[in-house]
């Protein structure tokens, strides 16, 4: 099968997203990642008998070899070798998938969306839903990320009438283009740091990370409140997660995650208003004890947007 294939690689810290474009491709292949330390690199295998799966597995295996060849002779590795350090000599490829046709986020929920997501798999998922990926200088997915930059990017995108809207990523290109001049209705801010701390079993990093996130949420709320006070718009925040990563386990678990929706209105020189009962309860904090008292109880993650859109229609 002699077919033209286009490859693009987008790196973020120690991770990268590999984009393969061409005819006769399949997402039904295994990866090269053994998923355990001190194991040999695997070969990608077709998971069905189709020619497309066999062809894609061959493409991925050739790509894996070419990446290793380039890395071994890279100047950074030569320097590390001279310093007696280990070299980065391969990339672990896993989670192959095909972009699926799904309704755009705006069509399904009636909100124009944007997101800040330096982690490429999250950004690609967003792009598949027609979500604009905002530029946020200094924002990464690791411990060094500038949460301030993320908060400012989202706040500016949601208040474009008052502040210049950030540029957005152009799929398949290295450049950016201007974001929506009249702003967005929905902003998704993804923070990866807390998950990393869980995987690293780094208790103090997780505590410090959560404290930094707490400050970033307060900064975002303040920016939105300032925009709200100058316009006729009303802003709301929803804080939640997609899974738990306990430090004692070092991997994802099935523990429930907490979520909370709230307005950003403040008065009297910046002091918070007295919490008002929302949807039948008066929970005004995001912690294990408080959210356990919420009348909404437990719900599946797939219902999160339904909860948010219902909350937006309530009088706060």
C-alpha cells in the first residue's frame, strides 16, 4: 500500500501529540509503550485484520524508529552523554485514535467556547468539538506553568469588549490567528499540575499546587467580577476535575471528584457576599466535607455540562 502520509508532532514538556494524516488509516492498533519501567519498547500491532490497521501499525513503527534515530544523534543528548547523564532515546507512543465526527460544542450547548489547554491531547479533544484553543504565554502542563497567564487569557476571551481577545491556535500550522472579536460565552481552563503531583506521589507538590490553583481561581474570579461591573454580562465559575490521582496510589482511581458552581459577584470593596442558597442547598465551599452535603448528590461525568447549563438558567 503506497500512500502519502503527513506527520506533525506537537511537544509539551515530556509529552507530545503525534498527528498522522492520510488515507486508509485506522485507530485500531496497539501502542509501543510497555506501561511499566525497565521493559523493552513494544511494536505497534494491528488489532483487527483490516489493511488499514496493518498499514497504520507499520507507519507508527517506522515513525518510532525514525524518532529514536534523530534523538540519539541530537546535540542535547550529546551534551548529556558528555556529562554522564542518561539520554532521551525514544518516544513512547500510545492511545492511538481517529478523530470522530461529533456535533460542535456551540451547536450542542448554545455557547461559543474557548479553552486554555497546553496538554496536547486535551487541546485536540477540544478542537474536535470546534473549541478555539487560546494562546497563553508561559502556560504549560507541568509544575512550572504560569497559572496567571491562563487566568488572564480566559478572562480576556470572555470579556473581549473590554480587553483584547487572545490569539487562537491554527490546526496544522505553527502560527496563530485572532480570536473572536466579540468574545466567547464559555471558557475551559485545564490545569494538569495536580495530576502530575499525584502520579509522582509528591504530597507537598500536590498541596502547593492546590494552593496555587486556589489563588488562580481567585484571580480569575476577580478579573471576571471587574468585567461584570463594567458591562451587563454575568459570569459564573465551575470548578471540577475529570478523575482522582491519589498520591498514595500514584495513578488514577475511581474516587469521586468534587464540583462546585458559583457566581463571581462581590461588593463592599471586594468582600464576598453572604452565600445564597443555590438549587436547594447553601454549600458555598469546595472541599470534601462541604460538597458531600450538596443536594445534587453524585452524578456521572457525562452529565457535567447539563448541570452547568441548568445552573446558568438559575437566578443567583
